[in-house]
C-alpha cells in the first residue's frame, strides 16, 4: 500500500512539473506581469490539483482495502493479475456457454430429424401394417401384464397381513395354553414362519385333550346328580310306605272365585308350587296370592257397580 502510494505521488509530481513548465512557457512571453504572478497562480492551481489527487488516492485506498478483504491478497500485482485472470476466465466461460448452447440446439434438431426418419422407415416399408399390429399387440400384452402384476401385488399384501394376523392369534392361543401344557405333556415350540404349522398342531392336541377331560368331568357330575335324585325318590317311597297316613293336603283355594276372576284359566304356576313340598315361604306366598285375588275381585265388583 505504501509503495503504491509512493508510485502515485511520483507520477503526480512528474506530471505536475511538466504542466508547470508548459504554463510558464505559455505565459511569460505574452504577459507583462512578470514571474511573480505566474508563480502565484501556479501555486494555487497546484494546491487545488493536490487536493483532488489526494481525494482520488483515498478512494483508491478504500477500494483496495475492500479488495484485500474479499480476496485475501495484499500485493497489488497479485490483485491486478487475479482481475485480469478473472476477466479472461469469464470471457472463456461465456464463449464456451455460447458454443455449447449452439451444439445442444444442433443436436436436438438432429435428434428430432433422426426420430422422424426412424418412424418413416419403420412404417413405410413392406409389411409395415403387420409390424404395427405386432407392436400394438405387444403393448396390449404389456398393459395386461402390468395390471396382473398390480393385482398380484395387492393380493400379496393382503395375504401377508392375514399371515401376520394368524401368527398373532396362534401366539396368543399358545400363551393361553402354557398354564396346562406341562400337565398335559405338551411341548413348547418357538413360533416362527417355519414352525407355525407345528405350533398350531400342538395347540390342537392340547385343546382336544382339554375337551376330553371336560366331557369326562361333565359326565361324572351328571352321574352324581342323577344318583342323588334317584336316592331321593327311593327315600320318599320308603317314607310313604312306612307312614301311609303322612299325606300332603292342598289348601282351600276357593276354586269357584278363582275361576270367576279368570286367574286359573291359563296360569298353573301356583298349582305347581302346591304340588311341591310345602315350606314356610311357599305358604306365605300362597296366602299373599289369595289376598291379592280377593282384592282384585272386590275392585272389579266395585267398578261394575259404579258403571251400573
């Protein structure tokens, strides 16, 4: 920077000396004012030009400082060289861009022409219609194959989801049967894609064994219940034979009144209860039903009198 400034000042001083000499040569022969006036005017002119030159130098220094910050180069010659190289590089790139664009346009036109020529050759020769039919046929086959492929893909996805759901169900059933697996002599098999069928077969064997045991237990319980019922009947027959005068007596239910109120026409639940063994609760229930029937009869008679 200092060197540039010195060079600029030296150039300015040389130009200034030459300019002053020219001014002196022009004014001294023609003017009669003498050398003092010429020197004074020259000094004023020189100070003004120095100020302008200083302003220009400051502008150049600020510009160079910005260039230095942007490029990282401090040497003036390097900066000038880079600027020249950049300008030449830019020109070369622009030239290459124009050349390549022209080549692209030419190749595009050539491609279109070649394609049109191929189409003409394809369908203009002998048997062109037959080849067109073959092309259409193969295109139709391609479209059909693509449609089948799409259907198969959808079916495959659906079956994959079904297999995943089946495996989840088999795994859930296997976990539920783990509690009785050892008791029934079953085997625990790790569930994978290859062992899914074996796990299902093992679960089926265990469930069949459980169902067999449940049926046996149910039959035993039924046999026990039937034996208890038969022993109860035998006990009642023996009691009847031992005590012939111990008979059940039906309560006086006022059948005439019940028939008149229509309570025994379609309802024989109370008669079934009387046929059973009498208990304290059943007697209380029968009494309550008799009272309710009497109240309904009185209410009905009262309504008939009121209507008359």
